[in-house]
C-alpha cells in the first residue's frame, strides 16, 4: 500500500506501510476505503484485537499500528 495524502489527515501504519487517513477516520471507514470486505477480516490496533462491535466508533489515532488479516477459503 502506498501513502495517500489527504488534507487534515493523520498518519497511521497499515500492515507495516505508512498511510494518511482523514482525521476522525474509524476502523470501519478504513476498511471501506481499502475496499476490504469487513466480514472476512480481523483487525488489530496497537497489539490489541479490535472487536467488530467497536469498528464503527473506534477512531484511528495518529501513529496507530493497524494489522488487517484477511481470511481466505480453500479446499
């Protein structure tokens, strides 16, 4: 992922890559911006698993380290 500057944004790390997000961006908003299907991922912020029930209210802080793990099926 590459850094995408936006006015009034904050810098975070997403899976080890720097990224600018709008101030007030939530975990769910980040997933939508990244075009990631929320039902198929787990999210960790600053070494803590974030519960799905928190995604729409939890705002990303400057410097937050986000890890997004996608589940894939196969057989």
